[in-house]
C-alpha cells in the first residue's frame, strides 16, 4: 500500500519541525511492514512572498531547510518522494518567476527527493499531486491512502480516487 501524507498538521506541527505525537512510531511501523510512502504538501508561501513582497512568507531557502530538518527527525522521509505544490491560482506570477522559485527551492532541499510544480491542478484540493505520487510508484489510486488534517486534503483524496484517512484516525 502507498501511504501519502500531508505535511503540516499531519506529520509535523504546522510550520514547524516537531512531529505529532505517535508519528515516528507509526512511520517506522509502516516501513517495517513494507509499505511505501510519499509526502504531498501545498507550500505556496514563497510564491506569496514573491508576489506581495511581504517578508512574513517563507523564502524557498527557509522551506528547503525546514524540510531537511524534518527529514532528520523523521528519517523515513529522507528517502521518499515529496510532492510539493508551490503555486496558487490566486497569484499572477509568470512562468519564469515560478521556474526560478522552483530552482531555488529544489537546491535548498537537496538531497531530498523533491518534486515541485506550480501547476494549479497540483494544489490541493486538486488531485494531481496524489496522482503524481501514485504514478511514481506505478500504483493505481485504489492502492493508495492519503492521510491529512484539513478539508482540502479530504477533497483532494476524493478527486483523486484515493481513500482518505484523517490524522486522528491514523494515529
Ligand atoms: Mg495540513
């Protein structure tokens, strides 16, 4: 089975690096049982920062660092694909701005296996990040579950044909 995880509020405290209670044990158990895993997270903060010039949003470098710190605390995440939606259709950033943002984010996250896209269909509640995770493992949506904490996670799972499990149910 493929377990796809939302990041903030699911694996770790929102905008932090501290895992939710129970997550380290659950991830280790899934790995031991032979399940495969992926992360699917909306991270449009850098795009908002770029579009608005507002310093309250994280830079790509900060997000890349945060992801690497998380993978130190949750070592299973160091070797699995992360699907990251960096776009937001509410913003009018052009393709070259997104290309630069993705390049900076990718470099900051190395050596993590980051798959980044500004395609609006990737952004949850859209289904395409979950489909990308299934395609990576060559598994149909029926063999995947998505664990999340928010209504857009449930909606993305429904749109993708993937079973949804809330974090409360999962832990
Ligand atoms: Mg979340």
